[in-house]
């Protein structure tokens, strides 16, 4: 420790292993099984069930009866960190450092009259769960635990929406979001007697708005545009960071900025049986400029320098019979992390979605939906210096499977 001094600021460099296999950065885009089955292509305007509440409140004016959708998506990532090296020499490859995560959701839409509709929803927009092995954390004289460790960050979104059809073609929608965030972070120097260099566990609440519009050219062609406001999340809790001069200092709060999200979608019924749909999504990851811990000695910041990112998706839906509908899609999801800003604990890179799904009409008013997505990401090189004397390098790659199931019913 005397030779390799690590200040609280240096610890914060490795403070957040933000990763969610279903989207770039740590964004969650798996809001429904139908979306999983079409790579989220057209999600802001298709409105084939109540889950459209997660993407565009304006589109709920398409329903003329009560709608309920509930389901869950299982995100099963496989993240491998290979060719790892440090100032002290090579480190063993790490397999499957990310966690399998269940992402539930529920949506309800109530038409008030021919023009006005309201809706309630519960889902998640951001989340991550990763944990490096003791073998890794104990490597490089125990200093690898500063770039590995454990991270779990989740947001829960409760969304109330209202939409009004201004004309036969144009609808506007507005939503209010109550967001709960929970976080747990551990960084340590490993070895026979591990030393916790950073620990924090906390939670907090925040509010934000979302808005959207939908324009229906006719029954077969429509467009949607939506916007979700970024929020500042303050998680109060307890933690400790080790300062090179002051020793252990108490942490009381973690602050991070969640980004704005905008999406444009189109839907075109090109024949009685076949429809094409697409989306372009923009996420303002440049708002995620830093992570801040409040301590007894003042704020401890970690600057990220991420950039805005785009996601492009196109898909198709084919009606096989009155009972069965099939869908598929492909998407390109760009990473918001510039090459020079990559860190080992954030295995995020450009990725491609390959998706397929089916719906089965189990009754006149009820249906079951199933979706499957395979995500393939680019293998990227990472160089991560903690200070002038200690640095790590590696290659990271993540593939993932997402399984979705959903029940939808009209009343």
C-alpha cells in the first residue's frame, strides 16, 4: 500500500461496473415478450398490447377496451474477460462475470371515451448485475479487486400516463414516472486478508416525465415519436472508501444522471398477412458524465466521458392464422463508450440483436406471447490505468440470450 498509493478518487475510477446485456451502457430495453420477439422494432407505435406504455403513451388511444399485459423477460448474458494483464503480469481469464436477471413488467390501459385514454405501468429502464470471482480479485497482488468486485444497480419505474386523440390521425400522450433506484458496490484489495477499499449500499427515489405523439396516416400506416426525460438519481445509504491520507472515510450518498431517451417508430401493414415495422432510438449518454459519492471530506467524482448512442431496428410480423402470429427482427445497438474510456468492469461494445417470437390466441380476448433474442457483441480491447504505477489490460466480449413470456387480455 505504501508503494502503490490509492486515493479515494483513484478508487472511484473503478467504482461502477455498469452493464446490462440487453442494451448498450446499462439501459434495459426488454419491456415485453412481443418486443423481445421483434428486436424492439416499431415499439413506439405498434400498440398490439398494453406494453406500448413503456415506449409511447400517445399510442394507447388505439385501444377501444381495457387492456392488461403482464410478463417477464429473462436476460442470460455470457461475459468473458480474456487476455488479462496487469503491471504485475498476466491474470487468468474470467468467464461469465455477469448475472442472469429476471425483468418483470405489468401494464394496464383504460379508455375513458373515444378520445381519451389513461394507463398504468411498472417496468425497469436501467439495471446491471456483475460479480468477479475471488480468483480474479486476488490476482495482481490483490489489486485486480479494484477493477472487478461486485456491482448491482437496478431502477424500478412506476408510470402513469394519459393520452388524447386530437384529430382522427393525431394523438398526444404524457406520462409521469416515479423511479426507485437501488445500488450495491464493492471494491477491494484481495489476498489472504482482503481490505475493502470501497463499499456502498443505498437506495433513493426520483421523478420524471415522458411524452409522445402518434400520427395515423390510415389504418395500415402510422408513425410514433416519444421522449423520456433523464433524471438525477440520489441514492442515500452507507459506505466507506479508503483515502491515502485520511484512511477510511464514510460515504453517505451516490449520485448519477440517467439519460434522456427518444425514439421514432413506423408501422406499415403491406398486405393482409404481413407488416413491416422499424425504430430509431437515441439515448443521451453524454448526460451520464460522472458518478459522485458524498463523503465526510466532500464529493468524490468519477468522470466517464460517454457519448450519445443510437439503436436501429427493423422487423416483420406475419399472421399465420387466426390463432398464430409470428414475428422477427434485427437491431444494431451502438455502444456509448469511446475506446479510450473503456474499463474492464464495463464489457460494453457494439452489438447486434437477432430476434424471433410468436403469439398464440388462447381465447377471443386473451393471448400468450413468446420471444427469443440472441445478442452478439464485438470483442474489444481495454486498457485501464488506475494511477501512474498500476494499470490493467484485457479483451472483453458479451453474448446473451433473452427469453420473454407475456399474457395479454382485453376486457
